[in-house]
């Protein structure tokens, strides 16, 4: 049940000073299990530094640190697509485990949707969630995403197959 007021949650660019806390929060198998294998596990400070370097090199800047009252608690990003998919962006996010269940992902996604549809030349934001990840499906549904498809056994993660549930939301108007 969400218990954190929205104005305490802010998206901001990453900085190298986030490296240590980012590694502490990201070094968690429960987070890795729900993300692609490109997300390292174990997750070191060097991994955090590489990630922050990548974020800062992007233009436009679409990778954000999520802050709760000034403290880093997670990450949310839009990844603009290319070629015929260039009017779409993929969304990705994670929240550090100590902060789960407080409404933070729901609010961070709301904010990045506003950012994306106002600032990027896109009409669609989408992602694929592993079938067992009901919390992530819930935060998307609470933000108006539609469940569009289930890709059976699309994902092979941690030695097991799982379904990928595809969600999307279109720019209004
Ligand atoms: C998924 C994740 C981002 C959710 O972050 P969060 O800040 O805890 O999410 P919120 O508190 O905003 O909302 C979670 C919602 O899911 C619900 N929920 C949690 N566990 C659930 C479960 N097992 N089944 C159904 N709903 C569940 C909560 O009740 C809440 O809904 P409510 O506000 O209506 O009660 C976070 O758990 C996480 O980072 N997980 C690991 C990485 C990940 O899965 N990233 C997304 C990959 S696509």
C-alpha cells in the first residue's frame, strides 16, 4: 500500500557520487531476477560507475536516478528505439528493496511518462515484464498501460523459461 506523498519523489540525472549507494542497492538477486542479464550480478561499484558513464553520455538524457527526500532509491529510464520503431521508447526501472511497497515505482513511472511524452518525439512507451513479476505489472496498470500480449517462453532467465507480458501506453491525442 502506497504511503509516500508524491512530492517527496523526484527524478534527476545520475552523478558519480551515486556510485556507492547505487551498487549497494543494485547488488540484490531479487532485482536481478526481474531484469535482463545485462544487469550485472553481483553488482559492484565499478558496474555502477560504468552505468553512470553510459547515462551521462546519452543525448537526450533519458536515464534518471529516483530520489526519495534527497536519497537515491532506484532508477527509471526510457530507451528511445530506432529505424521503424523510432517513435517508441522502452521503459525500464528498479527500486532498492528497502523501499519496495511504498508507491515509489508508481510515482516514478508517472513522472517519466510525463517527461517522455512532453520532451521526446514518441507516441508509444512499452516494456516486457516477466510473467511472475506481478508487482511490476501492477505499477504499469496503475499508470494506464494496457496489457497487449503474452509471449510464451520468450525469456530464459536464471536457468528457467518464463513468459514475457508486453505492456504499452500511447500518447494521448
Ligand atoms: C517491481 C518494482 C519496481 C515495484 O516497485 P515499488 O516501488 O515497490 O512499487 P509500488 O509500491 O509503486 O507498487 C507496487 C504495487 O504492486 C503490488 N504488489 C506487490 N507485490 C505484489 C504481488 N506479489 N502480487 C500482486 N501485486 C503485488 C503492491 O501492492 C502495489 O500495488 P498497490 O499500490 O495497489 O497496493 C520493485 O519491486 C522492483 O524494483 N523489483 C525488482 C526489479 C523489477 O522488477 N523491475 C521491473 C522490471 S520490468
